[in-house]
C-alpha cells in the first residue's frame, strides 16, 4: 500500500501538466453521486440526496457535524459549491484540501491519515488521498491503456469490503468531556416522555437530566467505553424548535458538541446484549432506544441510534467490532404514502445502505408494509405490539 502510494506521488510528479489534468478529470468524472455521498457522510457532512444533487453541511469550513446545510454538490458538473463562507466552487480534490486544513481541530477517523501529517497539503497529496479513499489504482507508464481500466469502478465495492474488514482495529478518539458536573443537574420527572412510554428508570440509567436555563431535556452521549463525548438537548419550548428540536447543549458557557456520525447512541448500554445476540437495531433518534429499553427491558436491549438517517462506515464498523451478524434498520417513516417523492428518496437511501454493506453483513429493514406508522414516526413510537409486528415481518 505504502509502496503504491509513493509510486503514485512520484508518478504524479513526472506526469506532465496535461496528463495530470486528464487523470484528475477522469477520477472526477467517473465518481458516482453515491460515492460522493459516502465521502461527505464519512467526513461528517450528514449529506442529503436530492436527485442529481447533494446537500451537505459545510464541512469545507466547519468541523464535521456542524455548519449549515449550504454545501451543494451537482452531479452534472461534478463540482461543489459552498454558499456561505467559501462562496466558491471547487472539486473533490480542493474539498479534500479544505478538510485537511480543518482536520487538525478534530480527530476523525476518516481524516486520520490527513491529521497525522502536520505539513500542509498540496494537490498531489489530495489526489493521493482521494485515489486511496476510493481504491483507485494509480496510473502507470501505460497511461493510455490504463484509462480503460479506470472506467471499471466495479472494483470499488470489493475494496470497500476490504476496507471495512480492516476497520475493527482502527481506534478513534473523540474529545472526552468531564462528566462529573452532570450529577449536579436536576433529574425531575419528565412527564412528556413518560407519557410517550419512556420509564423513569430508563431515563435514570441514561443519565437524562434537565437544564433549567434553557428549559430543555439534557441527553448525554457516551461512546462504547462509557466516555462522555457530547451532550444534546431537546428543547421543551415550542418557539425554540425552529433552531432544531435537538441541539448541542451549552452548559456554563461550554458547548458539548460532537460529530454525531462517529458514534452510536446507547451502544455503551446495549453492547453486551448485541455481542451475545449478534443483532443490532439501528434507530434514528435517541428516544427510540429509550423506548426500546422501556418496553423490552435493559437485559434485552440491542438498540442503538445513528442520530440521523444515515448509517456511515464508522458506525457499521462499531457494530462489526461487536461481531454483529445482522443489522436491523429501523429508521423513521419519512414519507406520507408508498410511491410518493419522499418514499422514493427514502427507499433509495435504504438500497444504498444495502448495496454498500450487504456483501459483508446481513442488513434488514423494519418496513411498514401494512401502513400502520404515522408520518415521521419511528417503528417503536406506536408501542411494543406494532414494533414486534414490524420486527417479525422485517425484510
Ligand atoms: Zn465553505
């Protein structure tokens, strides 16, 4: 691997300007929108697919998981446009350079390689990174012949699988917060959640608290080893929902944000059961895991939450590290009726997950065939019976 990386660099140096440009264009033009989507997801952009366009958080100038959704990718031009700070158009190589500049602030497995090098990157570094990310072979002396092979992107899926098998060994360290102060925060009865079915015991176990300053429910996030890596708040004030129902908590002037994609909520609690049963249920929101624990008991809890409707490499790797054999996706019902525009987008996303990971692990879905769930409901929102029905009939 290292050898071929060196080889790429040396080759890129001796390539003439025209050849290099051609090589770059070839890589760029052959990347499918799905591959760009993966790239953005892995970099913490929480991308959303919109036909032949992707909308992502502005990871070009913000750390992962932050920034507004103002970074657009257009498949017809293969270019990104940032509508805020950068207000600029750029390709995937330039985006890589931009991310690398920010990577020093955040430890993200995706840019692990980028982070370890403190020297600034230039274009050949970015090319090397993008090529190795997608498992693209470097060009060799027979450059013109090689181009035909470059069209054969099939190889990507194989490399993807190989990449994933390696993952278990990769250790990611997110910033860990001191957790002691949480003890001093109130733990009142949260009636709105109790009414929905979450028991006070489960809330206690998850260390759910209340922040009187913001009038919000405080949801600490722990990594697989029980380190506090972030805190989110669910506001109880209707007007504040505009900023987002769930936002990073600010307590005593300190912001407890973290890149949500680099963890699975509740995995610190459900990991042993997941390891024993070799199955994990992935919900979107934290609350679904609390409901699951309330209905079926902690001793049966195999649920985690992706905290978004994407499942990225890192999260799959976390589950693989628990020897999981089946991942059961229980995302919210993000469509009004089967066949509508949202349904198409929703099923596309599920197909995408299946295509990406289906060859290395069994993926099933809690699919609402019988139309029992309400719009935007999680499979567990309407009680244990409906959940069990969906679970039994998962596809
Ligand atoms: Zn930007």
